[in-house]
C-alpha cells in the first residue's frame, strides 16, 4: 500500500518515488534537470522547462504505480470524505526566480544556487556581517538568495515596483511549483527553505525587516513562511502537499535522529557533515547553523553543518574507482580538493584546489588518491570538532561518492567515531516521503558498519601533518569569502 509520494527537485536530476506502508521507498523515476548555462559567474536555466520536467517525472511515477489521484479541477475545496495521497517536496536550496502573477510565466531564468553575482552585495554589506550572522545563523556569502536578488533589483530598477504591486512574484523552486499547482492560490515556502535566503530571522521564523532593509528587498513581495509538515495544501493534480523541505534537510531527516550522538556525512556533488544541535546549543565559530525542519506544534530542529565545495568536480577527471585504502598516505604531498573554495568552517575562495608541491609528473591514479585524502581529512577535522563539542559517537555516510571503498574506509580510519554506510538510496526522497506520511525518518534506516582492512597505515599520521599544513596555509594566505555548496 502506498502511503506517500515524494518529488526531489535536484540541480542535475529530478526524481520521484513512492513510499510503502512499511516505510520502503520504491519505483523511483529520474530525469535530467534542464541544462544550466554558465556565463562567467552566472548560472541559469529555463524555469518553465524545469517545471515541465518536474511535472512529467511526478506523473510518470504515479502512472507506473497505477496511482490515480483525484481528477484535476479548479475546485480545491473538495469534500471531507475525499482521500488525497500526501506529497513531500525536497528542493535545492537558494535557487530562485521571478514570475508574472497573471500569466504564470517566469520573467527571469531560474538563478542557480551556484550563481556568484551576489558577491557585489557581500562586499557592500561586509560591515553588517555580524548582524546578518546573528539573525540568520549563516555567514554572508553569494550562495544565498538575498545577495543575488539585491543585484538583480539594482540592475533592473523597474522590477521593484512590479514586486511591490504584486504584479510579479519572487520565490525559490518550491514556491514557484506550489503556486503553479494551486493555480496561484498559495505563494508559500517552508521554514527550512526560508532559512537559507539570508532574509529570515531564524529565532522567530519570520521575514526580518532588518535583513530585507539591508538587502533592499521588498518584504511584502516574499512568500508566506509555513511549517515543513502538516501543510494540507490541495494541489490541482489531486495530491495533498503535506511536507516541503530543503534537500539537505530531507537527507538529514532520513539519515540520523534528533537527540542522538550521530552525524551524517553526505558526499555528492558537494559534501556536508551535519549533526542535530542539542537544545539551547549553538554552532561553533565558522560552522553553519541550519534550521532542518519544523512541524506545526514543536520548536524547530536545528543542526550544525560543515561543508565541502564541488568535490565531485575535483574527482571527475581521475580514476577514483581504482584506488585502494592501502595506497593512501604513500608520500608527503598534501592537498585541498574543493575547486570553488573551502567551505565551512573556513569560507575561503582563495584556497580550494591546491597541492603542497607540483603534481604534473604524477600518474592520474596517484592524484586521485591525493584528492581523496583531502576529502577524508576535511571530513575528519569537522567530526573532531563535533565530537569535542557535542559528543558525536556514530557517523553515517551517504551520497554517491560514499560508495567509493577508498573514500569510505579512509574516513573510518581517521575519524574518532564508529562509521557506517547508509544502504538506503535517495536520502532526500526518503526524508520528504517520510515527513509527508508522518512516519519517523531515520527510524527505518538501513546501515552497514564500515570495516577497515587490518593492515599498517600511515593515514592517521599524515592527517596530523595535513592539519598543520592547512593551518599554516590559512595563516599565510589573505582570506577571501566563499559560500557553502550543495
């Protein structure tokens, strides 16, 4: 029996799946997301094409499972006896657009979270960074919506009046799709997505007049902020939107449990290391404080997060699948493996893909090993901080890159915790589906302990030297700024 449907609005892939009564996700349908055009620091795609692909993926998933939602109708009131299958949305964070209220057509492309044009805003507002951090729990970086939207409105002064009048509407992907699927009845976003805009006060979960003023963005034009679950929003496709969260929030919901000494290491296009924050605790300096999700009656669940930027791009040219953990730490070369700059807790655009000495003469497999060492060491250092501050004892690995034996076993060898690899696929889909169905997320997870070969290894020793090398590099090179990457 199907108890929920989930749709994951990814950067490169759009996926849908169904959740059975036993808590198992299946029948996943996936299609590539529309191509992102890169022009300098601008990363844009066709918002209408994205919406059409998302709708096609969802329809194909329902049809393949012989699910027949209620007929499409303009009457969203329905009756008390009708049963609508719950839908959970998982959305890439910080990607946004502006669309026309009357026609429903986008007036801008979908501006990706990867887009760097907000750097100008960050430079102008650098002296207000402490205020922004205090209100949002996040650093001032171009990654988020507000710095980019500020630039767009300054480049196009007439747009402000259209937003103020309600002629045009701004929003993240979830806002745009829910608006389409309710025929313009709902202009909303959930608290986890709003928390990644730099416009929401994370303490009261409302748009902040102070932040909107700093970024010169009309507060009245923004979507209404809703909880993440129990939404009860009737959609024209016959489904009932019950949950909507950011993609990393959904992955966290599916993977680890609040109140436990656990951390999640997700290694995909980028990487993040996250753990739920104990009540009344705050993130250590440099780390992100993420609002994971909130239901209608409880305080929000918060997490601490460290980030690794663009690691998949660093590994892509090299034969990483041919590497073995025994081959790690076979020389004294140190490495950083984040092409777009170091993420949290460092936020350094000037340090990203670097080696301690020339590597042009090395075989591709040797470079692949060095890059994987850099990822292992970054993860280990973040987890050391989490263990010291929050007593983390167990670590769960997920994401496509976690399937690399060399990477997973290297992490298990270096971190001061017991390591497991999550066996469930599609963590973001799982989290969104479980939240929509009202089922516990991490309660049904499947994980396997990572066994490290019993052989001599110089990896822990090299890790200690790598930390000294990185600390020296951070001191020696003037700092820059870069945002966390999904």
